[in-house]
C-alpha cells in the first residue's frame, strides 16, 4: 500500500506544482485525510521536489541554457537594453530574491502556523476568486519578452506568498502575471521559469535537513524512486499540456475546482472531523 501511496503522492505533486491549485495544500490534505505518512517524510519531500525540478529542466532545457548563457554574457558585455535574453535572465534572477529571502527566514514558521486543512480550504477559495478576477478583467496582450523590470519584480514578490499552503506558487504568480497584462500562457511560462531556482533551493534545503537529521538509514528506496518518477513524469506532461491549454482556454475550470474543493474541505471538517 505504501508503494501505491508513493505513486499517488508523486502524481499529486507533479500535477499541483504546476496547475494553479496548490501542491503544498493538496499534500497537507493527502496526509491529513488519507493518513499517509512516509516513515522518513523529509526524504520523501526531497524526491518529490527533485521530480518536479527534473520536469522543469527537461521541458525548459533550451530556455535554461539560453538564459544562463545570456546571464554570463552580460557579465562581460552588458547589453540589457538591446539583448532581450540578457534582460530576461536578470529579471528572473532578481525576481527570485524576494521568495528566497522570505522562504529562508519564515518557511518553518509558516508551515507550522498555517499548515492546517482549514487554512488550506480558505486559501483555495480566496486565491480562486483572485484568479477569476485576474483572468476576467485584465488585458492579456504581452509576451514575456515585453516585461519591464517592475512587472517581473511584482511577480517575484507575489511568489513569496506561495509558502502558505493553499495559495499555489503557480496560481499566485499567474494571477500577478495577468495583472501585468501577460497572455495566459506567457504568464504561466514566466511563472514556471521563475519557480526553478525556488524548487531547486527547496530541494537542496530539504536534502541538507535530511543529511543532518538522519541520513538515509533504513529507507525503502523503492518508495522514493516511485515518488520521484511519478512526480517527474506527471510534472513534465502537466507543463506541456497546461501551456497548450492556456493558449485557447480561460482559467475558469481551475477557479471552480479551487472553490468547490475549498468548500468540500470546510464541510468535511465541520461534519466529520
């Protein structure tokens, strides 16, 4: 049964990390309502994060190489006004800083204080309403190459809010991207590119925590492998088809999903907890 739960958790992570529905919120619910706790939860969290990072790197490998080369090129040939790749590379780097600082100082406190199904439910509903507003009322006319520095920083500042379970990193950054007049698929694309350093940092931090706390003694490696593979494969195809979906469709389905799930959780807590 643990193997099934491992695959299921990986699928949840791979889907909800990139869809605007909150991966941390779903995993909180997964643990609380289904009662699944891997014996070494830190190790399991590490492999799930690594799985989604691999999905990002595989899908965006050309962009990663392009922007890394542009960033290093800017160090000896500064041409941000003329070179859009240099400009975007720096925007992505600088926009990552707010979430990095916020996560470093407050992640453990936030996970302790806000890690409850009630808060997850309310965040699902509130951010769902914000998603509806952003998708319905803002103009969608920009590609990411047209972003200004302030546009990028606003999205980066919003990413810091994603530490609260139920908010959703992709959800809050897509909402902010839409508010900066990005097209839907372009808002999602910038969101995913921006998430890479944070996903990498989160995985690295959890890896260090794992080594410091317990190492990998008496861990069932098959559970870890199944979680990693299911997270990576699901994440890759989720990115691919979500970006394709957004070219021609609104985000309404995710608004309804968030609100309905939030209400179901609140009702379940009220009557069954």
